[in-house]
């Protein structure tokens, strides 16, 4: 009888979420959000030393797949969950996923600091990323080939640009795929004819392009992103399989608190509150 009870207890223990079992909350997904969520995790763990937060990247798609597979407690995503992903959560866990907006961002296009251009239209950016525009002189720059950098297709930023700028069309085959926004920034900082994209918080050592709309060139500033005036503004999300509870809820409550939202500003993104 004792052996049976011990075995049953072991099974029940394995069935519990990791956060409930060992005071550990796993957070996985968007590379855009990794730096921000790591900072949140550091501040939260200072106040809650008995809770361990494990934060890893890999892209929004990777994080949402892990959520569906039951291998992460929270998925970070720089794009909304797709209908098919939501359907998978519902089928497997018998309830809808919970979406929480935790910060705001503007997808920013980066060029080398030596590039004389300060702004491009959405049509010009679209032409560059579809491969229809291949020389900087065609958009008012120097007579030089455009070296295009992109993210991998598991990236939420990749999906956002494809859906909102390229209108669902495929990226140019010449676009060089890099694993993370930091890699894109690094490549553009070294290649004077390069262009790349990513979150506003990563724009260090390169020039952020404004986006022309009519006669106005709109910068990816806090005011323009929070108001939605910047045309490539977006929310950054946490996704969970159910309503937040336990240590995961405590962490999310911290993230959305004035203290947590102050971290958003320090990192270089923009608060939702």
C-alpha cells in the first residue's frame, strides 16, 4: 500500500506544472523581447528569491510551439498568436490561450551610420525587401548595391514585416537571414550598404530610418509608437495556456506594475500603461 501511495504521489508531482513543482517559471520565445524579459526576471527574483525564472529566446514561433507542447509556462511573442496556434491550444488543453500585452514597440529599419538617407516610404522599404529595388541610388542614396538583412522565419518580427509591410508576399531570395535582432544590428553596423530591421530597443551603433507618410517623415519615437502614428507600431505579448496563476501570475503582475513598466522604458521599449 505504501509503495502504491508513493508511486501515485510521484505521478501527481510529474503532472504538476514546473512553476508549482519547484518554484520555477519558464519563459520562451521572441528574441526581440529577450533583453527586456531578462531584466524583468532579474528585478523580480531580487524581490522573490524563492522563485526561479528561466528566460530563453528562439523566436516567437518557437515560444508559441513550446507553449502548445507544454514545455514552457509563458511564451513571448512580438506578433499576435495565429488562429491555428490558438486552435491547437484549445484542442490540447480544452481552453483558450490567454494573451497579455506587456510592452509596445515599433519595428525599426536600420542602416549604417554612413548612409546619407534618413527616411524611406513604406513602398520603398517593401520594394527593397521584395528585391524590386536593389541599388541605393533608386531611393535617393549612393550608387551602391543594397545588402539586405532579415530575420529567420520563426521570428515574430519576420512575420510582422511580411504581413504588415510586404502584404503577405515573400522576402527576396537575396535577403540574408540572421538569428536574432542583435545579429542584424551588428551586420548593419559593419556593412555601409546594409539595411535590416528589428525592435527599437536594439538600435545602437546604427541609424534608425524614419518612415515617410505623405509629406511627413515619422520617427519611431515613444510618442509616435504609443499613439500608433508610427506606421509599424506593435504590441509585445505574453501568452499562457490558461489564466495566470501562482508564480507566473506574480511575475506578470510585477511586469504590469509601475515598477515593471519603468523597466520597459529603461530597456528602450515603451510601456503599455
